[in-house]
C-alpha cells in the first residue's frame, strides 16, 4: 500500500491498531537506501532510480519508491517550485548564504546557499528567483561545524563572491568570527563576506510572514530528498513544518526565511529606487 498523506487508508490502519493495542507487522521496502543500495537491481537499478529521482515530483517519489508519507495536509508550505540542472541559470546576480547556528544541543545548524536571479514581473517591478544550490544541515557541535562551514562556503563560492548573514545569538557570533578567521588564513583570496547580527524578531511570526515568498519565488532541486543526508534532513524539515506551530525542529524554515527576508529587503530597495528615478 503506497503511503501518501496523514489520514490515508494505510495511516488509519496503523493508528487504529495502535489505539486498540493490536500488534501488526509493517514491511517497509524502500527502493533504495544508502546503507544497502537498491532493493532489486533486476527490476530497478541505481542509474534508472537516479533518473526517476531527477524527474518525478518529490512527493510521488517519496510515496511510490521510498515508502514515506509526506503529504502537505496541515503544513505551512503547501507547494514548492523545483529545478533541474537544465533549468538552473548559468550565471546569478548574487550568491547569498544564511547561517542559523544551533540554539541548543538538539537543534540543527542550517545554512542554505541560494543563487539569486533578478527578473521583472508583468508590471515592470523587480522580482527575484532564489535557487537553493546547497545546504549544510547537521547536529554536530560548533567545534566540528566550523571547519565544515569553511569548506562548505569555499566549495559554493562559484562566482568568486558571496555574501553571508550569520545569526550571532547562542554562540553564533563566536562561530562566525572563527569561520571568518579560518577563511582569511586558509583561503586569503576568497571573496566571502560574512556579516553577523542579532536576530531579535519573533521566529514563528517571521517564518509565517515569509512563507508565500518561499513558495512563489524559491526553487529547490528536484532530487533534494535523495542527494545526501544534509539535503534529506533539510527537505524533511521544510516539507513537514506545521502551520499549527507543533514542530520539534524549525531550523530549516528559520534559515530559509532568512534568505527570503534578504530577497524581500533588496526588492523593496530596488523598487523604491526605481520610483524615485521616475519622479
């Protein structure tokens, strides 16, 4: 039985058994796992699976091939835009990264990097499309993630210029300072500009207010659920974020909201400048 959304027939059977105390066996046969590879190479080999992963809607892929129930009912983000390697722009107007360090030991460090492309809508107003190019998503401690972050930023500095905003609370200030030092010492020619700041706005309000921007102007890799463990964790955090606020982790939406705020701020400035020039 293919799992689709919360409350589908399979989900109701499982929950009904749990409520009644009945013991049932659930066989979860994924087409592919990192530890064991393909379930049956004769029916579907890894190359064919990778092709499917790049072409199928991620929710279809998740239900039909990975046995994961990832419906959008009750979720804040009800849809996502996707891109493939063929759709990705060859050149971006800006490469921007947002760093949300872990607030507590159980939180994730989340740092998505976006290639931002300027465009105009039908009214001639500026819009931006943000293509999420890579993400660092981990529960490792700050001592370990400092070098991970340095390597991550240098690897993704694809246009030799990147702007980074890093939250400074909960040790984030020391973290960004140490990352700056490592980049300056180990990669002195890298043009990576890190600005640390204190995020004092209400997190849930920020996430809710910027959700439409993310759904409308942000583009995610079509195979984001299966690229690696960072992408898998990040995609799950985004897809399962509840609009009711009952979320164990909000690091993925929080960091992506930081990107959206940057996009919205710059668009407001561009359009204000355009109106002044007209006047």
